[in-house]
C-alpha cells in the first residue's frame, strides 16, 4: 500500500521486539501457573544437528483447566 510507510528495521528490533518479548514471557508465566496448568508439567528435549550447527529445544507439556493439551517451546539454542 503506497499510503503506508514502514518504520526502519532498528525501530522494530530495539523498540517493538523487546515489548513483544516481555508480553510473551508474561503470558507463558501466566499459562504455567498451577491455577491454569494444574500441578503437573512435563518437559521434553529435542536435539537437531546439521553440518554447521546444532540446536536443542526445551518444551513444556500440560493439560489446562479446560482439558486442552498445551505445549510451549520454552527455549531453543
């Protein structure tokens, strides 16, 4: 759309991304509270490696109070 101008990459990297990151962290913390996730959390890890890099992820699994299966990838490095 020619009437809309995007801000530069630095704006999104330094201002928007940190705000979104904090919102996601708070949402994950809320989801994992006992009143939302019950008292039982399970964790799994998964590893992947290619010719030049390796990755490992940590995932949390639980059933929420609405009996919905949930999984959250907590970290990948």
